[in-house]
């Protein structure tokens, strides 16, 4: 009788690491190019910023950093720059929306869901404020798109 090897059970960390790689591959596929982790060109910085912010609820800054061959402090910078980029760069808004779609699709497929982290510097009040800020930014974007459409600009 042939012995069947036991199924290898993935840890949550392994599943998240796998998800991060899949997200990156799918994002690059949708964008039509591969990101250069070491380039400081605006387009690649925007890609890393968009993906970092989309992935933030799912894992640690260190894990996101590994995805781009960066340390956690680079990811902190990307998170701080998100609001400014949303306001200043229409291309970034599109990249962030694509990143959010990709992350949502793959996390749903893998049954991995966002987690709330609490630490000394971030509590539920600051998490709620961050969510409200993101919603306000998206509403502002929605209004600008509606105005553009109303004036017939495309």
C-alpha cells in the first residue's frame, strides 16, 4: 500500500506572504509593466505607495517592505505620502484604485481579511480617524470626477 504524504498546512504568515506575491504579480499584469523596486522614478514610487497603502490592513510594515526590498521605514513614508499623492496626482488615484481592486480580489480568493492592530501609537480612535480621512479623500475625488463629467471633459 502506497503511503500518502500528509497535507502541508500553511501558517497565516505563509498565506499572507503568498498573497503579497500574488497581489504584486496581478497588479503588474494589470498595469502592463513590471515595477522596479530600486528606481526613484515617480511612476514606480507611486506604484509602491499605492500597493503599500492597499496592503496595510492585511499585514505588517516589515512584510510589505520585503515585497519591495525595502525596510519598514520606507513603507511608513509611503503611508504618510498617500493623502498628498491622492490630491496631487490623478495617475496615483488610478493606481491606488487598481491596487485596492487587486488586493480585494486576491484576499477574498484566499480568505484573508484585514486585521485591526492596536499599539501604543495607534488605537481604535486613530484607526477610525484614518478611515474617515480616506473616505473624505475619496468623496473629494468623486466630486471632482462628477464636475469633470458635467463639463464634458474626458
